[in-house]
């Protein structure tokens, strides 16, 4: 692993020299922040080699998922390539859910909005009626609740957001948190990007990881970098499922073929299901993710990522998943 990373770093450095240099130590890469107005553009072409290098590292770590590499197979039946399904992950934030479901149901190209319901009680009737109104005039996508059992209630597992969905009519799935709003035009552009690379994960929230010396010994361990690491270095190795497109086949791979010990870890720690999915896709395809820059809006006030020690927990996830190989 260390030798591979050194080779990748050397290749990236050589590429920088051929391009006439790059940001030196202590300099910020001129990268547009995530919330800057940049809809309709890919990440700068000058980052391609760095992205491929980090994606290769991500793929190596993804061996912990013990999947054979393959491309998503064409779905059986008449799955639509012209539209996509929106899958909203929610947890006890009904006002945010109503707002986000109404928004995505109105976006052109959305076939249906699926709400992943993981609360212990069934969705309140008032909430059901409010969301059902969205498709009454036929101009909006229908909204459906997806629960982990047939009784209307769900369990609180974070793995629920990647459960296969019965009757899914599209190959493309847009996974999004209930507090994230992506403007319809930006969402459509990202879908067009996904159609050009349907095996890839295409999203709006990039993150990175790297190998660093373990301060407790002579070994190396993986570290997780937040948005600010991406902004500072101009590189990323994953896009998070809080706002990303991927092929529906990965729902089945995550739920039925990934190591059960990874899903168990996610349940016990209430974290890192998005990292597991990101590396599952990297391992299945051997291809880097695609970050689409664009203005997105986070309308919630708090979440798991706001908790103290979140970055440290994410680093633990990386190293735990790698040890499961």
C-alpha cells in the first residue's frame, strides 16, 4: 500500500511539473467551495490525475467490502433511463421532510420520491395526507414511504437508506438527506452527468481520506478529511450519499452482498453507512467518483456530522473497514 501511494504521489508531482507547477506547500488550491455558484461545471480538469490517484487508494481500501469488480448489469424489465428516483433519508424532522419532498416531487425528470422511514411508529396520517397532495394534479412525482417491515413502522438502522426498493422504475437513484435541497436545474445536470457514467457515483458532497503515521506507533492509519480538507488540497477520494446519484444495483450489493460485519458496525456506531457505500462503488467499478460542483442548500440546523468527535469516528470507520478484509 505504501509503495502504491508513493508511486501515485510521484506521478501526480510529475504531472504538476509538466503543467508548469501547482499550488506549493502552504498555498490554497483555487478550488470553488461547495456552496459557491458553480452549477453546470465539472471539477477542474487539472485535478484529474489527483482524483484518479485518490480513487485508486479508495479502491484499495474498498477491498474490505470483498466484492468482485463488475459493471452494473442492465436492469431486467423496462427500467427508465430518462428519469430517476429520489430517495430521501429522514429521521424525526417532519417539517424538513415535507419541504424537501415537495421540492423534489416538482423537479422535471423525477419519476417518484421514496421516503426511507426508520422511525419506530408509522408515518402520522397528517404527514401522509400532506405528501399525498403533491401528486394530485398529476404534475408532480408520487411520494411513497419505504419501511423496513410491512407494518408501516421501521427500525432505526442507518443501513435502511440503502435497502432495495420494490417497484423501482428507474436505474438512476438520487440519494439525499431530508435537509438538503438541490435546485431542479442543478439536479438535472448531475443526472445528465450520471447518464454519461452510470456505474460511477456522482454527487455534490466530496470528501477525502489519506494514510498518515499513527502517533501511537510506527504504523500508518487512514484519516478522514472534511470539506475543508477538500477545499485546502483541491483533491477528493469520495462523494457522500447525502446528495448523490448511483445505479440502483448498488442497493442490492450493499444489502445482500456486502460483508454483514460492515452493516453491523454501522448499526452499532450509528455512522459511516455513506463511507461504506462510497467504497463499495469504488471497489465494484475501479473508477473514481465524480464531483459535480453546484449550489446546494442545507436547511437543517444539526445532524450527525455536527457532533463532537465526528471526524475521529469517521477515521475509525476507515480503519475498521480496512481491517475487515
